[in-house]
């Protein structure tokens, strides 16, 4: 998909963001903490989903990717992921990490691959997602991004 969705920053306190993440069983406990950016993605003025990044300099954590249930299956998840990867690279990251327990094969489509937690940078392992909010069974995936 080559089109770009409209993207607007939202705060971690945004009620619609929190509702969408909670409905998808994604963590909301650390949304208000520093160093996180969240975005609402819209197509022709309709909200289709959300996504976020945590910036750790040369690496970033992609998180809080959710497409609203009624909007799934139309390529929005792919579009949001690509836009977040571009943004992470522009922000200076050369590796993007994420944790997932249900969408590993979705992210493998973009070149993400499972990595051993022991090989990940401390900044990623110390994120609230990695350290406590995501189950220990969640896979840690990584992708090298180009600037
Ligand atoms: C995962 C999610 C973001 C996908 O959004 P979407 O808009 O439905 O995805 P797309 O329409 O862009 O799908 C692109 C492709 O990925 C596939 N895909 C979609 N969800 C998938 C999943 N959970 N696992 C594996 N493949 C998936 C689609 O079948 C499609 O394949 P195709 O091109 O061969 O038809 C969405 O299902 C969601 O919000 N899930 C709940 C939250 C979640 O799991 N987030 C990820 C962890 S942070």
C-alpha cells in the first residue's frame, strides 16, 4: 500500500485511545509516562486506528498499534505500521523493537524477526512493556530501519 493516512498526535490521556487499546487488550497503564508519542490515524476524516512509539535514541519501541475492529482487513494496520517505522527512522532510530503475543506473523511481513531478549538493549528491556506489562510469553521482535 502506498497511500498515507492522516496522522495527528494524541496524548496518552486521550479517552478514545485508551478505549481502543483496552478493547484490544493492549497495555494502558504507562500511557502517561514520558518519552512516548501516540497518534490517531484517519482516512477521509474517519478514525481508523492508533499507534505509538517510545524513543530511545538509536532504537525505538513500536507500541499500541490498534485498528478499530470495524476497520480491520482494509490495509490500515499495514499503513500505520509503515508510517510508524518511517517516523522512528526519521527520529534517529536504526532498530525498531516491539512486543506482541498475537500478531507475530503480521509484523514478520514488514521484516521484523524474533530476537532473544538477552540480545536486546537495556533501554528496550527496561521499558514498562518489556519489564512488566506484556506477558513473559510475548515475543520480542526487531527490525533494522533505514534513514
Ligand atoms: C493486528 C492489526 C493491527 C491488523 O490490522 P488490519 O488493519 O486488520 O491489518 P491489514 O488489513 O493491514 O492486514 C495486512 C495483512 O496482515 C494480515 N493480518 C492482519 N492481522 C493479522 C494478525 N493478527 N496476525 C497475522 N496476520 C494478520 C491480514 O490478513 C493482511 O494479509 P493479506 O494482505 O495477505 O490479506 C489489528 O488486527 C489489531 O488492531 N489487532 C488488535 C491489536 C493488536 O494485536 N496489535 C498488535 C500488537 S501491538
